[in-house]
C-alpha cells in the first residue's frame, strides 16, 4: 500500500515530510510526497518558512499519482489559502 503526504520540509527532521516518511515507512507503506513549504528550523525554533507555489504543490501531487495511486493521504502545513483548493482538485482528479 502507498500513501501520499503533502506537508512542509522541516530541516530539523523532527516534523514534516522527514518524520512522516519515517513513520509511514515504519508501518510498511510506501510514501509519496509533495512539499508545501521549506522551513529553516531546529528542534527548538522555527526560523523561517518559505511556502512553495500552490501550482507546484498540485503538480507534485499529480505526479505522485501517475504511476502508483496511493490509498490514504494526509496533509499539513498548507501554507497559503490558494493551496487548499488546488490540492483538493489534484486529489479529486487523481482518484
């Protein structure tokens, strides 16, 4: 089984894509990812967040579904209001 995740890339590895991929892999699933933002952070503090363009997030989701359609999906850190409808549309189109 595969899962698609859309969330931020956390430089500390304590959250976001790195942590989610480790968790999903530990459950025996294959993770497909879409980065929504890049952060500069340690385990103690977030120093900077740079949102990625919503169109890029949607394109990542579409590409993730091209070869092997994921079953479950999850999202966090949808960094701009425009990201939500584009992500929803990409998920709806992929199913």
